C-alpha cells in the first residue's frame, strides 16, 4: 500500500476502503445475497464498527403496522401501469401508477384472529392505488403507506362501551338547573 493515499485516523471511517485496500483482497465470502471481500489487513465492516441500520428501515424489518404486527416487504405485491390523466409524453410512456396488494389469508404476519378481523372489515385482499406523483418511486411509497394505514384501521379493536349511571351530584345539578330555568320562564310571563 505504498502508493495509496493515507488519511489521518480521525478522518478515516473504519469501513472506508482506500484504493490500495482492494489489492490486499484475499477471497470473497458469500452468505445468501451478500458478497464481502475478506482482507488480509482486516478493515472493520460497518456493523463491526458499531454502525446500526436505521430502526425504521422497511427493507430490513418490514413495515410497522401496530405494536404486534410488522408487515414483511415480501408480502406486498406491487403492480405498475400507466397513470391516467394529462401529462404529455412522460405520462404516456412511463408506468408511474402503482397498485399495492396484500393477501390477508396467506400472510404470515397476522394471527388467525387478526386475519378474521381484517377479512370481515376490509375483505380478503387489501388494495391501495397511488398515481398522485410523476415519480414511480414516490407513488410506490404512497401506495404502501395507504395499504399499511388500511390494515391498521382494519386491525383496530374498538373499546366496548360501558354505560355509566349518572351520579347523585349530577342528578341534583340537573334538577337545580331545571328549577332555575323554570323560575326564569315563570318570571317572564305576563301577570294575569
């Protein structure tokens, strides 16, 4: 690494690879989808250096619906088509309209009770469409947000209403108010 530029340690992130580092690569490890170079002079990866992925990163965790439900990214089906309305050549050529579909019955994220509740309120397939923006990526985000919100509404458990009896003080206040109002109206009458 004689020809590689050196940065002071305070400016160099542990996972930054300098041009000379690639020459030291020994092997490539593969685990599932990811490939990582193994270096003879070990340079820490982001995770080893203490870097954590963002907490609300849907790609890593899925979409947060409720405290007990996180919707995996793989269970949302996205369909793309051309958006309706004016827009010239861009709208006629680009598939910016996004339709997000979620099959409730085949979901692994919901318990059988939750599935039953969602199906009774919203049907077996939840559907959300977005064609508000010119960008397909933004419409994709909007469609997924709307789908998650629809699922959240369908999962909401309404509190049972417990009827309460009026207290003795409340009854007394009501009767006193009626007496006062009656007296006011009696004084407004013309004398006979």
